[in-house]
C-alpha cells in the first residue's frame, strides 16, 4: 500500500512540474483528503498553494484540516481574504479551533477577522475551556430536537439543519433551556412505524455525558468502553453545549499513547512529529531526563565504591554484575508496563494496590526461582566446567543465583508500586517507567548482590 502511494505521489508531482493541471485536478478529486494532505508534505513551498487551488472548495477545506500546521500557516499567509473566508466557511468549528491553537497571533487575528460571527463566537467559546478538557475538543455543531416534536417534524429539522453539522446520526433532545433530556438516532426515526409518534415516546433517557472540564483522556476511554459515535458535553447545570465526535476521540487516543511512549522512554512529550522537530527541540526533550538519570545513577557508583573490597577479594563477582542489573531492569520494566497499561485503561485503581502487590510477588518468586535454576546450571556447567574457570566456585555460583532471585522479586515489586504511587499522587504513571525504574533497580540489585557476597563469601 505504501509503495503504491509513493508511485502515485511521484506521478502527481511530475504532473505538477509539467503543468498538466487539468489532469492533476481530475485525479485529485477522486482522492481522500488525508491522502492529498500527505502529498503536500513532500512538495516545495511554492508548489503547495498551486496544488491546493486545484481542489474543489469542499475538498480543499477537508484537506486543509488534515495538513500540518506549517503548511496551513503557509497557505493562510498566501490566501486572499475571500479565499480564507471560503475555506473557513467549509470548516467545522472544532477543526477551526484546532487550527487557531496552532497558529501565531497575527495569523489567528486574520482567521478570526474572516470567520463569520457565529463561528468566531464558537471558536472563542472552545478556546476558553482548559487545555486537554472535553470542552477544548468538542464541536458546537450538533442536531438538537424537542421532545414534543413528531418523527416527521424531526426528520424535516434534520434535513434543514444537518447540512452544516458534523454528525447527524445521533440527535440530542433538549428542553427549552437546552437541558439535555434524551437522544434519538436517525435509524430510530426512519424505522418508526408512525410519523406522528412524539420524540418523547421513543427517545433514550438513560444518557451518558461528560462536562466541559472532563479530562480528554477520560473522554477517549468512554468512547472505547461504550463504542460511542458521539458523546454529549454539558455544563454544570446539565445544559447541552456541544458533542465530542469519534474522530476527535481517536486523535486524543493517538496523542495520549504517543505521550506515554515518549515518557516511558525517558523523554519529555513533543507536540511535533519527528521530521518536523529540530535538533535543538529533540535535545530539549531528551536532556532533562538524561540529566536526572545520570545523577540518580551515582547511587550505583556509591554502592560499588562501598563494596570495592569485596570485588577485589573475589574478582569473579564483577563478571556477573551486568547480568544482574540487566535482568533486574527487564523484570521491573515488565511489571511497570503491565501496570501502567492497566491504569491507563482504567482496569486498576489505587485501591487495588494490595491485589497487584500480591499477584506480582507470586509472579516474581516463580520468575526468580526459574531464572536462578537456569543461571546456576549455566554458571557451573559452562563457566566453571567447560571453560575451567577455577575462580567460580560453588559458593560464588550460589551467591549469584540467590542475588538474581531476590533482584527479580525486588524489581517486580518496585515496578508495580511506583506507577501505582504516581497515580495516587495524580501524576502520569508513565513517568515511573523503564528508565527511572531501571536506575532504582540497578542500585538495589548491586546492594543485594554485595550483601549476599559479604555474608556467604566473607569478603
């Protein structure tokens, strides 16, 4: 699929260079706006406005929404006021608000100046809500019905108002003061046996809604849990103010997943794609965590310094340090990733910490014992007998395996407890992921290792 798109992309670029505009337009009108937006990423700046103007008005607006902010800004700066107004008239309010958030102040002023009063008011309303809240990602364009309407009247209203709405499949029933009291689907209306049936007799009243200040991540989880196409957003008095649609929820899921992956890898979240990020931006996102981890790793050095006498007395011990630290880090990461995922999906709460701890403890003991048995056999039969390393005695083998077993148990306990603690402190559990846990476990594994060596080997 990717190879075929690349071939089409090169062919269209060649048509643009050869000025075969009529043929190019005929092909573009058959393409999806998302695919067209992808084409613009590889065009030269002077070619972007040229290709964009080949698109029909409605398709141009849909493509504009899918484009990168840099490309959108380039086009807006090149638009005449009439061209900008034509594009804005075709946009949904939530898409226009998203674009405004990404633009510099002078471009925002021009957008708001050319938007019609209703859109301008709606954009300002959305921008007033807290960032990453339901209010900030909702659209105010939805179909509302009255409970005293008949099926026939409702369908007529949908026909008249639905053209400019983002979705018409789910229609919300509101009272005179916009209080949300029910919903009805277009399917229900079309399949109704009697056109004179009142909406109040067929609407669903057991509704699930969110407030304007509900966190967007919670909203996305509700879409996943209940398989919604749209979710109503109300204010503190249960008055309908907008809806969040499925496509916006998908964007939130992708954004949150990307943020968690970056934080679990020891990076600050970035709002730009990799290719759009400068070297300095990548540096800023990575260096704080690297600094923190470097400083925290000094504890490992302090432990090794404290037990350097044991290492000097038993040189063979140093050969197994990387294995212990690596196994401990991997064990902790396994637990933390499992717990973080469950916390993100709402499967775990902080009150479940006892259940999690007991389950991870039993799992850790099984894993630790299994690894210790295999490690004991490997060290004795391969390192000692096969390679005839006399420095590795039976007691050294025992110390390594006992330390390995305890390290796995400690690592898994730490790996499950830290994300739970972060959740209790209202921090993102992903902060306590691989790099941070590995650093802690490295220090603990060395401490356990040398304590066993000191006790059993008398070094």
